């Protein structure tokens, strides 16, 4: 139980285009989802926290107009990287926390590798 | 403020020998603590978690960790390393020390396992 999926697993796009990444909780309802970014050989950095049906809360230094987060249902959150640039290339990981699974634990997706050319 | 410090950025062991990955935490009260593992280009998998029920916590794949308040430590151990244990390991504390809030990640320890 408590499986989180992400799609796509890898994406390559041209500079200036937008990319959408989906995060789904497959067998539980995710009241809260988190989006992280991981640079090579570094730890995870929290970008934003989203609660179902409300606006996401962004961490300091994260541009909310560039990284659009939507948490429209209890099983789906999306991260859209708008007008992507090469410096946005990174490994993006989502996690989810719900009320029907252990509430103090975040369950992570497998990550999405974004490469912007 | 809460924080975790992973004392080693890289640990190398031989297959079949014990594993010790060190983590110290800083918190003004007894926190929850987690260990996550990340294999190359993969997401994170929860190994184990401490939530004050027992100081010795057993996790998946033969790993365990002991919460020592006097030493503010939560070291991860395994009696015998396997090649498949080679990965990055993160010690994590919730931001608010309980079931609320976000996670604070240590910088990670890369475990290499030699044949």
C-alpha cells in the first residue's frame, strides 16, 4: 500500500516550452502533496506544499509563477514548469501524505528527470 | 530549530560486512525520525521510522536504527551488507517534530558495497 506514481519518468524539452509532471497516489487519498527538487549528488529541497483544493505554499526562493502546482483531487497533483530553461534541468520528486495511511509519513514517487535543452 | 547531520558523505564496505551510517539530530523536543533510501535515478523509499514507541526500530531489508536521546543520534545499521544495498541514504526529521509539516533532509550518505 501507499504507492505514489509520477509521469513522465523522463522528459526532454526545448528551452521556452512548458512541461507538466503528474503525481498520483494510487491506493490512498493524499490530502497533502509535496514537490521536491534534487540536483546531482545533493539532497532534496522542498519546493512547495499543496493541500487538496487550496493554493500551494511555496518555499522561499521558489517562483510560483514559474512552477505552477495544482492539487485538484485527492489523488492527483501536477507541477508545470513554465517557460523552461536549462537551469531548470533537475530531478523532480513528489511525495504524498494522507489520512488513510500513516499520517506522519510521506510516500515518495519515483521522480521525473527533466532535461531542458 | 530542527536539523539532522549525516556525519559521512560516503561509506564503503565489503559485501557481508556490517553497515553503519551515522546521523545526529538537533531538536528542542523528541522528534520523529526517518531513514529513506534512494537508488540511482529512483525516488525515495522509507526504510524505517522512529515515533517514540521503541528506541530500537527495525526496518525493511534487514536495516535497523537506534534512537539515543543522550547522544542525539539515530544511526542506521545492518549486520551484513548486500550488493543491492548500494544507494544513497537520507536521515530525515519532520519540520515540526511530529505529524505536521515538512521534512528536513540530511545531506545524504552514499553507501558503496564492494564484492
